């Protein structure tokens, strides 16, 4: 009985951690392309990074990252941590996420584009963009770096605007896990009537 109680406690703690605890997570696919920690996002170019912080000044003083609570005027502040990047052109594009394994190109990409800022150098190391989001949904920030040899590298940060079903997935999964754990524990500690009858028959 004690083993089951210990297991139940462990599962309960795991469910709470999965469903409720904030997590540092990779965005935009495998590898270190982008990460979010708390309210600070980082677009990674190898081990070099560009920080992105999101504000909605008309609604609150809070800072956001990959979960923007509502539509409306939104400001994205970029902080170029790597000094060498300040002398290289950066292009920024915000698109609606097509939710596909690969991103479209050409006319299809233009059709998804919400905001496009052509490549330019940001020698001061910081800059900000403003966009008025009209619809809830999934979006992607694409940051393209042009290196000195002309090679271009694009990394992405995925984010959500407004509440969507995916925002509730951790809570739903945690609830299902807790419910399953409680059911299994109850079945183990409360034998069925048939088992009770079998035991009574043997005893008589």
C-alpha cells in the first residue's frame, strides 16, 4: 500500500509540474534556433543571440515572449547581444504560421506576411518594431542575418497571439494525467465485488 501511495504522490507532483510550472523551451523546431525563458525570447545564431521582448503598452506594463495575451498594438524590442552583428544587415519578417513542416517561399510567403522590414544595419545594437495584430493565432518572427561573405542565415521564433487551443494543452494533459493516476490508485485500493465474493467463498 505504501508503494502505491509513494507512486501516487510522485505522479501527482509530475502532473503539476507538467501542467502548471513555467518551462524554458525551444521554439521553431529542433536545435538552438530560438529559446524562451520567462518573458525573454532569444533567437539563436549558433551560440550568438538576439533578445526579443514584447510589449502591449496600451493594455499593460507587462513584458511578453512567445505568448501575447491579446490582439492590438504590439511592440517588439530587439537587443543584438553580439557586437559583430551590429555591422551586419538584419531583415525581420512576421508571418502567420502556416503550421506546416516547411515554410513556403515566394508569393506564398508574401501572402502570409504581416510585417516586413528590409535588411539594414542596427549599429546601436537595439531597435524596435510595432505591429497591430488583428487576429488571434499562431505567428512566426523570421530574422535573417546577412554575413560579410553574402551568406544569409534565417532563424525563427514562433509565438501565439490571444488564447488558442494549444495554449491549454499543458493544463489539459496535466488534468488527464492526474485523473488517470487517481483512477488507477482507486482500482488498486478498492477490489471489485467479484474479488470480494471469491475471497468470501474460499473462506467459507
